């Protein structure tokens, strides 16, 4: 009977997960709640799994709102990508322009012409949310803040952030009244930023300093110090936006992103983020299923220089499952009976399905590890002769 209850719980939980709705567990049985399963003290909120992109909690997630300095998630993403491409380097010194030095709000009080390394400016943004450092980095990457903002909007479009418009790299909204985004869009860019693991080196620093210790940096995100597994990411506060946060945390293999927009005070944003994260970690786990190689059989190559290809199983990929359902996952392999030459290396020959009962949680291609050219006339002739002689 207990086994039956566990299976029912897994099925109900899975259906809720796939439908994008939220649910709560009580005594291993799942029941749909009316609205979010935790208290949301904000205008909009969302909880997303960073590995798979599954949305676990949603509340006014597509409402366009002011993000304040949560904007800097995209600023940090642009800087991270510039670092990885070699466009800038951590030890490169940047002299602050007049435009950077004149930025108000949160700042490290750069003076025009003052030089700091990219790494120092990155710390100022990730830890202290410095607007002057953000502009200095934007100018280093794109030549001007305007050029950088165009890059931000282009990247937002690539990520599917359909309801976002950036007008600056800081989140200051005193003049840019259309600088708007959504909880869902912020989760998308936060998920992309977390792919750059080097950024969490900075976003998880609680205290640091610049100018040889003269300028103290204390992280604006108190979850970094007080929440187990916190990995970042960014707070934001203005009179228009209210108190906002994109908070991320990782426990075991499960990495979650909680976005809160428009809280009435700082404590509400942190507590709302914590409630969502706690709920996510309590109700979900991430597993890394490995494909059984015995299920993958060779595929025949028609008119190829080689007559058979052994498809390659994919690397382990994360799967998010409701707690208690980890042992219920099944694998199903679908392969082509044959494939016509020529075959390219990396060409899909089939797929592996990771399933919970009849629902698909993951789908990964099985590919050819090598290229197989078409058989020559001589090859074909020899095969024909061998077949007739056998």
C-alpha cells in the first residue's frame, strides 16, 4: 500500500510539474494549492530550476516592472562573455570616464581618470552594486554605455526575454521610465549568467575592499552570508521598483533561482526569496541519469564505406524530479534501423528518453561519433561478389 501511495504521489507531482503549476507535499501526497505554495510579499515572483529551466513557482511572472539594480545581472553576463571571448582581461586597467564618475546611486566614488582593473570593477558591481563601476565596464566592453545597452537588448532577445527593454546598464529609473522587465525574463538571464561559474566567485563574496582597504565593500545580498548554498546573484532597490532580488542557491546537484520584484521593504524581498528556495529544495531533487549502453545497438549504414555505426550515448544530463520519485525513472531508446551514407560526425541517429511513468522528463540525441563517406564503386562491387560467393 505504501508503494502504491508513493507511485501516486510521483504521478500527481509530475503532472503538476509538466503543466507548470505549483503544488505542495503533505505526508508524501501531492495536492494542488490555490496560488503559490508560499507567501509572496511582492508584486511578482518566480522560482526556476537553473539546470533545466523548469518553472516551479510563478506569480505575476510576466508583468512588466522596474528591476532596479537587478538589471546588473545582464551587465554581469555581458562582462562575463567579454572575459571569456578575450575582449577584456581581469588584470586590464580601466580609466573611469566622466560619464562613469558622474553616476549617482550606489557607487564606489570613482574619480574621472582613476584607474581600476576589470576585476576590481567587477567586484564593485557584483558585491556593492556600484553604478559608476557598471558604466566603466560597459564602456570598456562596448566603447560607450549606449553601445553596451544595445548589446544587452540584443542578448535579451536571444535569450527569449520578450518583455524586457533595457535603457541603461545600472537600473537607475529616475529618467528611463520604460526600463522594464519581468520576473520570468530575469530568471532567464540569471540562468544564463550562472553558466559562467567564475561569476559566483564574486557574487558570493560577503565583504571585500578596494583601494588598498580604503573602500569597504559589503554585499547588498544578505542571503550570501545567511542562506545555505547561496550563489548570488543581485539585489535592486529604487522608489519606483521597490525592493527586488534575483537570488540563487545550490544544494547538492539542485540549483534554484528565485526572483522577487516590487517588495515593500528589504526584509520582504529576502524572506520571499528564502521561502521559495526552501520550498524548492524541500520538494525537488536533481538526478544525473546515465544511459545504459546495453540499450544502444549499432545502426546499419546503407551504401557507406562502413556498414555499421555504434551510436554514442550522451553525457549525463540533469533531470529535475519530485522528491521521492528518483528511483522511478526509466530509459527508452529509439534508434533508426538504418541511415543512408554519407554520415556526418555528430549526426543524430536516434534519441534517449528519460521517463517517469509515461511522461518524458528528458530527451537527448544519440549521435554518430565518426563520419562515414559513401562507398566507392570498387567497395560496392567487392561486397556484391562476396555476397554471391557466400
